[in-house]
C-alpha cells in the first residue's frame, strides 16, 4: 500500500521541497509505521531518535508534506487526524469504534465497481475516501 521509495531526499526534491533533517526523519518514521499515527504519535517516535525536533515542527512538516502530495491526512470525524504515506493504490479505511484502530481495506473489485459507477454517471474520480466505522463481532 505504501510508496516503495526509501530515498526520501529524492522524493522531497521531486515534490519541490527542500531536503531537511526534520522532513527526512518524519518521512522515515511514517514509512516505518504499521499504523496510521497522529502528529503526537509521530512526535514521540521522532523524539526517540532526535529530541531536537519540536511538536510545532512536526505539525509544520506534516502540513508541507501533505501539500506536496507526499503524505495523506486522514480525518475521522472528531478524532485527531492521522497520517499515511500517499498510497500507490487507492484504498479505504475501517475504524474500529471500540479501539480506534485504523485498518486499510484494499480491494481491486471495490475500486473497479466505484470507477464503473462514477463513469456511468458521467464523472471521473478526482479523489475519494471511504471510511467504515465498525465493531468487531
């Protein structure tokens, strides 16, 4: 699901951003994430390797990376925003209402059906995000 590059400097340059230690560290931590961390989660993970980065810097860096299209901000109603590396393939998310866990749901069949339905209505998909809130049974 995640972009396959680990050359963060190249990705930053390609996106038109300056290469900074903060951006490289944040992208690295986000690439390593198996969850969808919040800004505060990322701050804690970054502080473990570089305690010179402030929470404000994390927020500014996330904003710049999102604007450049390198990461995606996920907003789930009243919960804190979460982040992921911009995926190479579209996918939806399931949020466990009891634990808050965010699970990626990737399905070529769902993507195909979504495209067919939108095309039938005379549109093309520019972006989408489907969120399923569920409880484990």
